[in-house]
C-alpha cells in the first residue's frame, strides 16, 4: 500500500470500484472530522464554563479524557488518509492505462497530504489543552 513499487493492476480491475471506495473513505473522513468538532467544542466549552471549575480532579479528568480521545482520533484520521492515498494511487495507475483520461479521475488521483491534517489537529488540540491548563493553574497553587 505505501510502496512505490506497487503491484500491477489485475486484468479485471474496475476503476468504478476504487472510485466508490475512495468516495466511501472521503465520507468516513468527513464523519471523523464532524465527530472531532463536536467533541472538541464540547471539551473546550466544558473547560471554560465548568460549574465545578474549582475541582482540580474534575479538570484533570476532563483534560486527560480529551487527550485520550484526540490521540485515538488522530490515529483514525491518519489511517483513513493512508487508505485514501492508496485508492488515489490506484486511480492514478488506472488513468495511465490506455483509454483512461477523465479529468475528474485525474483530480481524485492526487493524494491528500497528511501534514495538513496533523497540523490542524495539533493547533486545535493545543487550544483546548491550554484552556484546561489555565483553569487548572487558576484553581491550584502551582
């Protein structure tokens, strides 16, 4: 999957099948990001508006829970992106065969970057963690 020396496409390879897979993976990615947005805003709002903001244990538990979620989510995002990249590679190789030259398929054959997803994740995670840390330091003598 990640190797540049990819196996040859089988004779019965159908571009429509890998395009369908690519679309399903894109839908999964959108669902992952939607779930992330909801969880992140919930965690951030909890950190900022917690009625028990004087409880260091409650704030630590919320922060640790968010970090556990975000690490697991990042792993799911990266796995999905790698699968999308593999499907894009297959689409690109199918486009190199005689008769394959649809502009829409050429666009799908451009694999997404992993760096963008990691960078966005890191910035958002940093903001939520900072909100928790501010409250934790505010309620303690640290």
